[in-house]
């Protein structure tokens, strides 16, 4: 994708189904594909209604906005790139999603000061940011930010080793091309 062009992602289910969202073309911004999102939300559907969601590396907003479209009560979307944050805010307004809370901040910094608990957490940083996986998981755990029975989705490069906290149970795992998706539960 040329650097000055915008990308698009489509909401694939729920009240906003079919709506297209634009996002700036930024290095490392890689939205989860439609097939992977469909699989993920099939896994999560029984838990979505009323869920409090946290999208740690929001990027295009595909995961957080999809969760809201499918009945989540709230989604906090974290993104440190100002242009991407502006696009997230624009898309939340376009979709009239007042329950989308956009935070333009580094994820690790936000996690260190976060309060409350989340039912569903998405961990999908740029694949080049390998340290973010461990640090995010450790902060979620040490700061007690996961609600009882929470689900944690981790998307990584297929060849990347991921170590997760001992009390996280691997519920589902799927490989699609160069991408590995895992769903954990408490």
C-alpha cells in the first residue's frame, strides 16, 4: 500500500455489519483479516453482549469496533500514533459509537495507570514490536485488569514464541498463513 493512501476495513457482523472504516497507511499497521475476525468473534459471541473490551493496539480499530457492533457495552481502544487516533475518533463518530473510548497513548503507559477490569482483551501489536506481548500480558496480570472468566485474544506472527501467564488457559488456537491466533481464558 503506498504511504499516502488510506486503508479500509469492513465491519463483518452485528449492528454495523458492512460498514467500511478508513485508516491511514502507517508502517506496522496491519488490521486483522476478515476470516480471522470472523473466527475470533464466533469464539467470543456468547460473551460479547454487555462485555467491557480493551483493544490494546487498536490500529484500524477493527477489533474494538467489531466488538461494539456485536453487543459489547464498552470498548477502550489504545493507539499511540496521532494520525491513527484521529482516524479512530472519526470512525467512532461516523458509526455513532459513544461507548468507544479512544486513548491516544502508549499501551504500556496506559496499562500502568489503568483501573477496573475487562471481560475481553485484544493483544495484537505490530509484529515488529515483540516485547509488547510479554509486557502487556504481565501488566494485565499484575494490575488485576482481567475480570473473572475474561477472554484474552493474542495475534502474532506464526513463528513467534509467546509465553503467557501460568493461570491463562489456552482455549483456541488457529494458524492462517503467517499469522497465529490464540484465545485464552481465566
